[in-house]
C-alpha cells in the first residue's frame, strides 16, 4: 500500500494513502440524497491546495458520514454530528469505530435467528397493499409480508444480541467478585461467618502470614459481602475494558449496534430506492413500482424461484443480492473520533465543540431538503415509533427545510459557531440563496471568505425535480 505523511502532524507517523481510502468510500452503496462521496477527492484537493491546517473538525451535518470518514482518513480528530439517529449510526459505525468488526456468528444470528419476542412495527405500518389479509390500515405501501417479518425479526435480534453482550459483562463481574473473595475456598462444614471473623481478627496482626490486604475491603462491619459496591465496580471496569484505547467514549456494544443498523439501512436503500425519485415523500419506492423495476426483475433469473423481494441472504457472485456488511475497521487510522446525535445549533452552543474547523453541509432548502421525511422509515425503524412521535424530529428537523425562515436559523448557527477559527461550507447553485448571498452572510462573522468550485457538472439523481441531464455546480466555501 502506498503511504504518505502530509496529513500527519506526528513525526515518523505514516498513514495509508488517502487516495486509496477515498476509493473505498466511493464504493459504499450509499444512495443518500446530497451525499458527498463523489466529491471527496475535490474536497481533499481544495484543503491541500489552500494549505488549510487543522487537527480537529466538526462535521455538523454528517448524513452518510462520508466526509467525516474522509477527515478521519486524513488523520483528523472528528466530531461527526447529525440530528437524525439513522445518520448518527453511520458516524458511529464508520467514523467513531476504530477496530470493532462484525463476526460471522453475529451476522448469522441477525439473519437466521427466529426471535419469539419480535415486534410488528414494520408489518403494522409498512406492509404492501397486495399482501394485506386484514382490514387494518397501514400508513405506507413499501414491503412484502416476508420482508416486513424479516425486518421486524432483524430489529429484535439486534436488541437481543447487544443485550447479550451487556449480560456477559454482568456475568463476568459476578465471577470476578467470587474469584477474588478472600476465604472463599473453605470446607463446606466450616461456618463461613465465623471463618471470616477469625481471619478478620488475624488481619490486624502486623507481620504475620495471615495479613491479607483484601480483608476489610469486601466486607462490612458485620462481615457481610458488599456485593452491590463491588459488582458495580467490576461491571464498570469490564465495560471500560471493552472500550478501545483510541476512543474512550465508545463501547463494543454501541459500535456493533450501530454497524448492524447501518448495514441494514444500506441494504434497504440499495434495494428499495429505485427510479431515482422520492415516493410519497420517502426515499423508498412504492412496493409495486419497486417489484416491477427492471433492477429487481433480474432476480427472476437467479435461484430464488423468480422472487423480486429483498434478499437478506448473501448470494456470492450475484450482484445486488444479500447484505454486504460494510466496515472500515481494518483501515487502522490513529486518533479519536466521536459521533453525536444533536441539533447542530444546540451542539455548538453546548461548549462541547472545541475544534479548529467546522464543516457545514446542511440541507440546501426546498422540497428535496426534508431529510427526516425522506428517510422516515430508517428513523422509525430505529425507534419503533412514527416520526410524528419522535421529540427530536418534531423540535428541530424543519429548521433547514423551507427557504422561508432558513436565513434566521442559518445566522443563529453561525453565531453559535463564532469560536471555531475555520469554517467550510458545502453548497451548490440550487441552494436556498445564490452563493454570493450566502458568502455575504458568512462575511459578517469571518473576514477571509473564499469560494472554491469543486465541479460544475454534478448530478443529483435522487432530487425530486431533477432528471439525469440536470447538472449543478458544487462549491466549497472557505471562511477564516
């Protein structure tokens, strides 16, 4: 593998080639509206060309997390934030995660374990019209019965698998107390309380063979084991032991839960976002449209008896089938990164963002900017509740959607970010205002503002009113 040192501030530290890393990002099956995976090279070039120096960076609207991942691969410490929890888990799985991988046993369990405790949220809300056998109304027409049941089962398995990991910590803590107890190995005929008392008295004899520093630590004045105290201590110790050294804020359970959800999300979007347009406000196609799409009709030539449903089982050598199980845990990049799940302005006001640089890629305003509605299913799937019942969505999700009121929220965000020395903004010529107007607002806070044109022929295939021939100019605004 090629190496280069230009992105490392430590002497004699070589990082894998960023160019190679970017190619891996580009291969991610991320059909997210507005994602920047095709612009990573241009963003990196603009940073290098303008000699922008920073060690820490906030990606304020991380979305698919591709730019956060780029920053990480450039050797930066990253705070990757998004209001949407379905985007937050992208950042946890790809950016915060340094070395946690998914085992084959875990993958098999998620797909094959028939969970008796599974909920019916997807079936109750997203079952397709042609598969309904009752009179119950559903909100959306998106999945077949088999797909609904598999999705509900998969979600229950995530919780069970992650709970098992937490249970294992508890069992280990319990075992640690038992193994480390003084006077635990005595004959069954011995009165254990008398034995403890006798050893406790001998404990006070300085210089004797009976002196044991553990006596008096594990027991109270009545020689009773202080189980609660020591169980909590060992559980905390073991939980900390699961945290990888470069990132003390994350745990194996958190990382794996996010990775399970991310791979499921990618699989759904790849299979169910067809024809490049939003359906009923969502990125998921209507079921009959999706099943009849040529992309899915090809599955009829494969070995699933002509089924055009989503295939969660990996079929080697057959593109488009099965989950891909993406991870970047093998890249070996140094430095700690953190994912957060907050409203951007609230995060900036919190005092938690002590960074050198902030990268803003907010919704551009207009009909294709309502990301909460666009990725409604992904957010609802995580919580098992309708979007309208999720407080974080209801409180903040519309801030950068409509052009009316956009400027007020934009200025509030800039005001909250004043303490950050450098700002980078991604916008294009379909944004809520033209690029010069946006730069004028930024100049109220930063004196040096420069526009870099990344490309003038970028196509967003998933925007509501854009066809394949509609192109836009993409800009990177640099403000210092």
